[in-house]
């Protein structure tokens, strides 16, 4: 059993010898690992431990299987489109049909393969990149993935993806350098920064969006469950549902690739930060979905096994997020292997990850 206290410490353990399953007729789908909060960390909906079960879209909402287009060019095209959108914030028309096509292609890609998710999850911004465009592209992809997991069909995903692609457009109108000092703002500068949801909503409203809720989702993306957000201070049911998804993903992506000089957090550290210090800001059900989609150890994470072997996560088992596929390249004695070996931890009950290791182990 995985305890939230272990997650907060950055250590995830699983029992090395699970009990044999008794013979019984199938009752329900495979459950996810239980996450049990321990004070002071808590998720309101998980005080009574229960399995994390993915909510899958109904079969009728899924598209027919299609070959996925290459993910890196698609993400680059989305990012370039948003760079070009910056030139239109002070006037000019907006090509909604092009953004609709990009969101539709991203949705198709995400329904067929996790590759686009991991491209967007890249922990480093390219040199000289427009940070706002890069950040919005990442949030768009991750928000769409959460929407798919929540059971949104393509028609419902479209306004979510469009809002997530443009939610920070108002930041382009803020003074140069303000975003880089976002962690140390006060007084009038803080008030200026907190105006950006309204600025973003006004910009997108001028572009005559095809869905009315896009503007509302953008306006509410910094609102929080207990009313501690801005610009309106609304709470709970008063916050647009898509804005809650965008707000959570915005927080996660800003922790992993921050706009300021603040050190970036690794994925498991960002999840731990959200669970430990921000769990009252977002619905616990959304935090569960984020945890199940991103996984504590996403592809590329270097981890240590209970055998003292070191390897790199190469794939996530969606039904067992704490038991990914690992390419082991250092043996138990610390010697680098000439030929790495691949272990699927979902099929190796006596092996488990004890935690991530530093980048110097690569």
C-alpha cells in the first residue's frame, strides 16, 4: 500500500510479497494504487481509502483508431501558432479554425498514444523560447489529457483545449520582466499581475470565440476552491469546471518549468508540493487524475529499485502508475551495464521503486 506520507517524503514503497489472489469470479476492473493521506496532508475525498479508478470515456465518445502523427512536430506547430497569436493581442483577427484543427489533432493523438503528453511534459524550455507560448502549449496538451481521462468526448474537449491554449494571453501585455519576478511581487506589481486573467478574457472576447464558455474558463483559471483565488474570489461550484482543470495544470507546469529563477521541481516533487501545500485549492478528484496521468515517475525519471539497481523509466503502466517499465543501466553493485535490461515492474511483484535519484546517475 502506498502512503501519502511516503509520497510527501519523495519515497514510494510497495510490499515486496503481495498475497496470492483468491480464486473468485471477476468483479470489477483493475484498481489503481491507493493513496492514503496522513495528517497534516489530506485530500478531502480520500480520508477513507479507496482505489483510484480511472473514469474512461464511454466507447461511443472515442474516435475510431487512427495512426498518430509524430508528436514533436505537432507540439512545435501548436507552440508556433501561439507565438504568432501574440502579434494579435493588440488588434487583428484570430484564426479560430486553425486552433480548432490543432486541438482536434492533439485530441486524436492523445487518445491513441501518450507520446504527445510526454513531449509536452519536457522539463526544459528551449533556449530563447517565448515562455508564455511554450507554457500555454504545455497546459493545452496536459489539460486535454486530463479531460480525456475524465470522460470528455471530442466536442467537449474542444473548448477546453482552446481555452487552455490562450488562458495566459494577458501576460503578453504585462511589463517586461514582471513574470520573471512573479514570486517576489508586492503592492502595485502584484495587483498588475493579478489582472492578467481579466486581460486574457478580454483579449479572447475581442477575438469572438466560437464557444461562450472559453472566456469564462480563462477568466476563472486562477480561482480556487476555498475562495482564495483571483480576480473575483469565487469558490467551489462558482468556478467554471474547465477553469479548474486549467488552473491545476497551470500550477503543475509552472512548478516543473517556472517562469522565474526559482529552481524547477521534478514531477514527483511538483505533485508532492500540490498535495502537501495546495490540496485545498483544487478538487481532490482532479488531483487524483493528475497523479494517475503524470505518474509519480514519468518517462525519463531516473529511479533506484529496492535491489539498489538504477534505471530510467521508459513507459508508464496506466493501471499501475507506481509500477512503470524501467530500463536498468546500473547493477546492484553500482556497475554500469554494457547492455541495459528492461523490467516491467507490473510483472515483477518483488521489485519496487524506492525513489528518484539525481541526474548525475544518468
